[in-house]
C-alpha cells in the first residue's frame, strides 16, 4: 500500500511538471524581455533635484529626439536627451506669473510648439519650441471646451489635439490655436461609454486609441470620434488589464500599453492580436511599479514612466517592425 501511494505521488509530481512545462512552452513567445525587448538604461531617483522625479506622468519627443517628461508632484516638465542627460526644466512661465499645478499630458506639434495639459486647473498651455509661453486655453468645467482632470493627449498631423478627461469621462478635441472642435466617448450605449480614460493617442492609420482605465479595456475610435472596436477585459491573463494607463503606437501600427495593476507592458499588433508582454513588480531592470506613460521613437526605442520607482526606463524593441 505504501509503495502504491509513493507511485501515485511520483506520477502526480511528474504530471504537474508536465502541465507547467506545457504552459510555459505554449506561452514562452509572450515573455518579451530578452526575447523581444532589450533593456538599455534607466535614470531618475526620488527628489526635487534636476533629473529626479516625484510622480512621473507622460512623455513627448521633440524634433531633436529630446524627451519631455511631466511630473505631477514636482509640478514641472523636465527635458532630457535620448540618453537620459538632463537638459532643462520648466515650472513657471509668462514672466513668472503662471506655473503648473499638476501637469500630465504633453504633446509637440509639427512646428515644434509644445502643449501641456494641467490636471488640476483644466487648462492647456501652449509654448513655442523654446518654451516661450504663447497662450492658455480650455479651463475647468463640464461644458464644450472645458476640462475636468485632464490626462494624457496626442496630436494628429492635421493639428487636432485629442485629450483624455478622467473627470468628464470623455475625449475633448481642440485645434492648435485652442478652439474647441468636438468631443466623444461620453454618450451612446452604456457598454461603450468611457470610464476615467487615461490616454488618447493618435495612430499612424488615422485612428485614436484610448486607455479606458475604469473599464479595464482599450477603445479604438475614428479621428472623428466614432467607435470602431474594443479589446481587453479585467484580469491578469494575457490580453487582460487591470487599469491600463499609458499607450503608444509605433510607425508600423503595433500598440504598447502600460498595464498598471499588473505591472507589465503588453504589445499588440494593429489587429489587436497580443504579440508579447514584459514586466513584473519590482525594482530591477524591466520591473515596474505604478506604470504610467510611455512613448516609442522611430528607431524602436521605448521610454517608460516607472512612476512608483521614480525613474524612466529605456528599452530597445528587438527586430523592430517584425
């Protein structure tokens, strides 16, 4: 009887290893770091000194490839070279008469003008390429052209600014001069309405991807705000989300999404098929805490706001475009 029990136990252990092995074999192609993604560098640290962070939010790239990074607690925007060298920062402007309260969204237009969205004030501030203040538009409220809890934004080649409003559960659209154009995402069937959207990002095919933070999914819209498709659901499995935050789309149409609650980045092709995943909770290379924005350049280098670790991590996408 004892031998029979031992044989049963041995068979059970072997079966468990076989099942685990099959699982990892079937999902090996999904694990990105080392296979699809290469760690390049990181920089930051907690604090108010130049090059440090207190609450990283989102990014933009200028024509020179410099990285603009918003920090909601430091209330500033820091500018870095692509290798992480600190270049400058902005927190006060208009001859010291104005300052950021909680900057989050940032975009750069084709002429180099810079737009910063402020989560607390509901304002969007426009600067020239040298950060000379130009104008303020929008403002707090629920009406057309007003904002509550302005989040991450992007700009189309035509010059339309798409901004996610967490407080109004919608996307508001402005032109480069600050004139309100239209809004979307807060009407229609209840299953389609946004819940605290975090980011609205323009894709090369002319569509807009929105991280629907409160609904744990991604919604894709036409540039006019018509819903095209939805993917994702709440969970911890591949293709599932727990509060997606940042999103960026590369020139080939691949979609990179910060999955905050799961401490990982998920990558999908333009047809929304999951390609690979990387990240886990921690402080090491390729590990994350409280993920926020991310952005990819045309050479396949991706910058990630590792907010909980007060740092920017830079990675290279291997076999970029494949």
